[in-house]
């Protein structure tokens, strides 16, 4: 198995309000369903093992774009939505935060009974990834959440997070069962960690390559280990600044969705009746589904889909959020009946904006965009954990120059 990446995040305390949690579950399930239809289960697992994509996914869902809460909230919402539909989707999520993480072996055992997978090897993989991140690399982080996502064919990703109370940060670790041909023959290759003895059953014949890999890792400097995979480090500041965003990509998106004539979208995208603001959100959701890995280097940009529950960059626009969900759900249902035009239209939206970026030169202030969103938030049902957005007493129109 492969340690595929990590993310360093400011440690945030708080809660996810029910109005957002329910929408996160619904939107998350819709995104996963489209990905399953277009790319298959293995791609879903691959994306979940990418720390950059995962952070963008959380930002699109309205979570704080850079906080530690993205991990537990997104996975909790997904588990709630996916597991009741696991037999249809072919996906399962075990584990969770705190005491829920301790239930991972029992949950994997139950999943194995229904799928015919090898529970012993799944549980071993779960324990190995946790042992490495909590023991093999002494980086000051104490694990407090462990999630194991798998397919009914045995491919899996582990996402777990540790806390460092001294510097008030959290570190998320991602694992991927890359090149895992079988849980019986060569179940692991290149495991990172030190030999923990019989607890991991490393004396078995099947673990021969593991022992060799662990021996190599035990003689490797931990800093070298940490540099061998994708690492996302997010800033401590809560507000979104120009340096956090690819302005060319954001500017092209705003130009296409706000300044292109709606009738052109109606003809090209078959998204009749969809306003510019909803197109903005749909475009970012579409990018999460269809974008190439290189497009997920600036998670803050994806917060311009549905804002953030804390009000950064702006309150969550519930009306827009619900319309985005509705469009995806209707498209999914039509696709199941053989009519995939609407789902294809959402995918086409990402392609159009990506093409527009080629010759786009940004000439706008991101703070103006944020202020405009905040000024209009009350119209779209803007809400935060602190309450509903209010209409500005003296609202002034902000003219953006996106050319």
C-alpha cells in the first residue's frame, strides 16, 4: 500500500450545524454518484486518497476551506449518505472520529461478510496505516480519527487525522491501496513504518515483502519520508486572500458564468432557468468531479461555490446550494433512465471554463468579489453558524472588471 499524501491544517473547534450537515450528505452523495457513473469505483478511491482533491471537495460542500474540521465533517456526511446505499454503489466507509474509529475492525468484518472480501487483510491494512502514522513517524500528532473507505472489489483508501495541541494544528494522512493485486498474494508492498512485531502478523509468509520494506523505512530519516508524497500545507489566516487562489481560473469562471448571455448556456448546456450564481457553483462542483489532479492546488477557490459555514469567504447561500443539489439529482435520475443530457451538460460546463482560461488575463480584486457575494448573500438565503445574512443598510453595486 502507499502513503499517498498529507495535509497540515489549522486546528479548529466548533460544530457543523444540521442545516449544512444534511446538505453536505446530499451533495456529497450526488458527486460520488456522478463520479461512479463516469469514472468508476477505483477513481473515487483514488480521489479520496489525494489530500488536495479532498480539501477542494470539502470546500465545495461549504465547510471552512482550510480548517481541520473538513476531515471529520466530510467523512461523517459521506458515511451517513453512502453506507445505506452501499450495495448499489459498491462503496463502504468504516471508522470515524474518537470511539467510532475503534469500531473500524468490527465494521470491516461486517462489510466482509456481505461482500466476500478478506476481513483479516482489511483489518490488518487498517491497523498498519494507523500504526505507521501514530508510531513510525514521531511528528507530534496524536491520531483521533480513522476512516477506511473501500469498494466491494477490495480497493481502499485510508484517511486519518492527528492533533498537535502545542502548535494548534492538525495533520491529515492519506493512504491508497495502489498496486494491491490481492489480499492473499503480496497483500502489501513498500509499507512505511517500523516493525511492530506479532501485532501486525509480520512473521507470515505473505508479509515477506512488508518486512523488507519496513526494514528499509526504519533506516530512513523521517523528514525524507515526509517529503516523498504530496503534502498540502494551509495557512493560519481564516480569510481568503489573493495568494490563496489561482486568479486566472477564478476570473475565467466568473467571466463565463456572469457575463455570458444566459440564452447561450440554455442552448449549449441544457440548463434552462439556471441563473449566473448557480452556474458559478455548478462549475466548481463540475471541476471537482471532472477536473484533472493539477487543478486542485488551490482549495480556497472552491469555497466560491457555496461559501463557508463561518462566513469566509461569504455565508453559505442555501438557495444556491439547494438548486445545485437539485440539478445534480435530477440529472442523475434522468441518467438512470437513459437520458444523460443534463449530467453531460454539467461536465461540459467545466470544459467551457477550462478552455476560457487559456487566453484569460485577470484584472480584478478578489476582495471585490467577496464583498459582492456578502452584499448579495441575503438574497440567496445566506447563512452561517452565527445566523442569517442581513440586507446591507446602504448597499452599493460593485462592478467587476474581468477582462
